[in-house]
C-alpha cells in the first residue's frame, strides 16, 4: 500500500554537493518539496528503507528524519500546492 512520508533534512556540509540526495528523493514516483528542508514522498517502502536509501547521500553531521504522514495536518505558505498536500498527505 502506498503511503506518504515526510522527510526532514538538516544539511550541514557547506562544501558538500547534495545533488545525489535530491536526485534520490526525486527518484520516488510521487514527491514534493514542502519547505527548503522538508519533502514529502509517496511510496510502498517503509521508513527504515527510506532512511537507508537516502542516508547513503548524507555527509557526517547531516541529519535526516523520516516519518509516516498522519491524518491531521495544517500548513501555510508551503512550496508545493495545497492540492498536492491535500491529495497525498492522507495516504497513511
């Protein structure tokens, strides 16, 4: 069953290139950037698999948090459209 996951990033390497990480996030069929450091993906994978897959592209000191989306949410001024969020965040 497809579920929506929220990915929170804290990228701390000023000399690092994060293109491989962003490409890995975008490799999921359905994805969206919510804020500068928060993404949402829709997948059949579980949180540990997502963590391990994305974690390959992090530098020491970077932080990654993956959580399954819940049933309640609210936002203001997200980068992605409200329609995308309304449609996909409910996939729990």
